[in-house]
């Protein structure tokens, strides 16, 4: 089996594992993730807990298990919502080439010129610290990326003969976009959405790391990492476990995204066939 | 060329105008009363009224918007609502040095490593070097910069003691002293840039290498290095120029969290403080400031495209 296929399979297995852990968190976690045991604070891995304890003596493995829910929930929801919003804007912007299309794409370009972290931070400042608000903030931040991809595909597809034929036989615009244009733009859309899943996992942990993501006390990989920051030497396992979890999940998502791109993006797969 | 320049400059001005409107709207739709957020639960009705009058919050929204536009034209981004008497521009400028230096060093690392690995990967396509470069790039885009930063602190500062763990020394203390404080943050930030840029540079060069004129160059009997360097890299650098624009946006975004990790007193930590203190005017000003920088850089690159590639100028 080729190394590439192996890495894609391993990545899919890792993502599936994280999904299973997140779904069955209450069964898998040995302790309540917020149970404080001060006498065991900063306990080392293996010393009565699988991967150690944090500065309040909370079981790190239990917190990691519950934290996976936040990462997956935020990542998947932000990817789905931005795919939905971006597809709508991209289709309308690409199909109606008049003022509406130009204005929509101008707003998209403007939002894209903001650094994503800054935009997400500003939105969190306005909306307040809640998990649902992280999803909204990240979706707004990533909508333009999807919109650009769908817009580019729509511009190409709308000029094809079969679209002209559909128009000529009187197919209405909504049906034309959904039944004739969208199915052919799904490849790049799917690829971009998979990458946004990965970006959103990093972005959520970044926001929680600096204290503007999940509410205080909620176990999230980013907030666990922030907890470990003050104990780099005395309890490096806190920082290592949370960071490694984010890294491995994001790496797996990116590998799957790359495989999807090679499969679904005709231009790039042509280039790799030339090898 | 003049028409192209005018079109681009007008486009950039329009972008700044749209950003100004978005930034204002964003900070005006905060649920509840900004005065209440800033003054807290113990504020009396009198305090709130005074605060609202002092900051013009009682005026209708169109009056405030007009005042915001007017201020922008004069280069005035208003006053901070939590640090009374401090102008937003003053606060931003006071924090600019560490961020600009961090962004510059991180971009140098990101662009040079990214272009180098991207080009090597494309030239040696399908070989071990391509594989190794792309694995490195994949690691770059997947590793969270803040976690990489903590690992660098653990290794180089806490274990080996080579570099300071956190903080900043201004450039007036000497370039080398400043550099010591910026090496690790720039590496943490630059590595993920390098990942993004390497993948783009590789894709761009592969595209160019598959063009017909490359075959022509080879069939003329040119040496392979000349074909790649003179015909390939040169042409692939045109789309890679756009990478610099993207890099600036990425670096400015990444700098926010990196500054928190390394306790750098820059624009990023000012942003986080503004959010923690719910200083909405400062937040609005920072958004505007960063947008002007990124729009300016993108405009510059657009104009550069026009100079480098005549098809764009006349297209």
C-alpha cells in the first residue's frame, strides 16, 4: 500500500477515534472533568491518573476527553455554517454579475483582508464568551473563503452550454443554481470546507488559549493548554497533551483535506498525474 | 498604466470605506449598553448618563457614523473609553514597534523558508526532497503556533537557557538585545507561514513547469538549471507575489496570539486587553488600523503585479 494511502487511512482512523471519544465522553472519562483534588495538584502521569493532573488536581485525561467535544463541535459547526453561507454568497455573486454580485464580492474581499484571528476576536468581544458564539464568530470569519471558491466555480460553470440550454428552456434561477450549477461546484467546495474544519479547530483553541473562547472552567484543549502555560517545567504534560491533541487532529484533517483535493480538484489532480 | 493605478487606488479606498463601516457597525451592535459594560454593575444612573454624554453615545447612530468618518479623514480614530484622555492612534502607535519587528522577522523566515522549500519540492517533484519538503509544510500548517511557541520556550529558554522566556527590549536598547527577545516568537510565527507559502510556491512552480514554453526552452538545448531558474522560477514568482500580501494578513493575525505567549507589549496584546476591558472604541480603532495596513500592502502588491506582468496592466 502506498505511503499516502496509509497516511490518509491513519488520519481517518484518528478523526473517527476523536469523534467516538467525544460522543462517549461521559462513559470514557474516568472522573468529572471539573472535580478538584488539591492534594493531587500537578500529579504526574501514571500517578493515579492516565496523563497526569492539572494545577487544581483535575484529571487531565477526563478534561481532554470532554475538551474533544468542543474542538469537534466548533470545528464541524463552523465548517458547515460557513459552507452554507459561503455557497449562497458565491452562487448569487457569481451568477448575477451585475451590481449585486459586485457588491457582494467587494464585501467578501474586504472581510478577507482582515486577519482571521482579529476578526474572530472582535466578533467574540461583541457577542460574548459562549461556545455558540465561537461558532458564529468563526463562521463569519471563514464564509468569504468558501464564497470565493464557489464564486470562481460559478463564473466558469455559468458559461457552459448545458447551463445556457437549461436557461433557454426556462429553468428558474434558484433551480438553475441548485440543480445545475451547484453540483458541479461541489468538489472545490468540499475541499475548502475540510480545510476550514482544520482552521476552526486551531482558531477555537487559540481563542480559548488567550481567554476569549470558551467560558472559564469549560474544558477545551485551548484552555487546558493555557492552564499548562505556567507549569512548563514542573508539569510539562499539561501543555504537551493538549497541544499534541490539537496538532494531531489538525494534521489528520489536513491530510484528509489534501487527499480530497487531489481527488476532486481537476487541475491539481492533472498536475499530480503528470508525475 | 495610469488607468490601472487609478482603478486600484479607488478600489483600495472603497475597501477602507467598507471596513470603516463594518468596524463601526460591529461595535455599535453590542447587545446592551456599552456604558454599562465599561462602568460595571456598581455604576449609578448618573455615572452612566455622564459616560454616555462624554463619549457621545446619546447621539443618533447616523451622527456617530458621520463623526467616525470625519475623524478618519483627519487621521483621528477617537479616544479610548477605558483609558480616559488617551487617543486610540496614540495607543496603537505606542505598541507598534514590537509588532512591526515581529511581523517583519516572521515574514522573512516564512517567505524565505517557504519559497525555498516550495521551489525545491517542485523541481524535485516526486523525489525524496519533494516528499520531505511537503511533510515539513504540512507540519507547518498543522502545528498551532502558540503550542510551538511554548515548546520553543521550554527548550531554548527554560532547559538550555539560551534566550529569554518572554518580554521585550525596545530597539533603542540595541538591535541584538531586541533580536534576542524576538527570535523565538518569530520562529513560532514564521514556521506556519512557511508551510502555507511552500505549498503555494510549489503549486505555482509546478503550473509553470508544465507550460509549453518550458518544453521549448528545453528543446533549445538550455541546461536544466537555466530552464528552471530563468524560465520557471521567474514566472512562478508572479503569482507568489500575492503570497506576500497573504503573509502580511496571516502574520498580523498570528501575532496576536504569539504576543500573548511571549508577553510582547505589541498590538496583539493591546487587542486582547481591549477585549478584556471591553474598550470598544479602541477595538474599532485597531480593526481600522490593521485593515488600512493590509489594504495598503495589497494595493502595493497589485501595483507591483502591474509592473511585473503587462497582461494585468492592459487586461
